[in-house]
C-alpha cells in the first residue's frame, strides 16, 4: 500500500463510505491534509490513529471503523 492514500482508498481501507471519510476529515476526526483540493491521508498516521481509537473504546464495544 502506498504511503499516501486518497479519500477513496482510505474509505476502502476502513470499510467506510467515501462521503463519511470526507466529512470526518473536514471535522478533524480523521487525520488528513488537503493537497491541491483533494484529501490525502498518510498510512502510518492512520494506523496510529486507529490504534489510539482502539485504546479509547470501552471493553466489549466495537469502534465505528471496525470491519465486521
């Protein structure tokens, strides 16, 4: 996988809707940057963000980004 992902690639990686990824990025929930009018997400930053999300989840619950 490339170091930088587009919003569409991130949506596929997370198993989320593309528009949800864009909305969460705009809100600052998902770490990303706008480059030339498009969103880009660094793979390692996303992986660290996901691991932090896992640590914040109460025991016995699933994160919104978890794939079933």
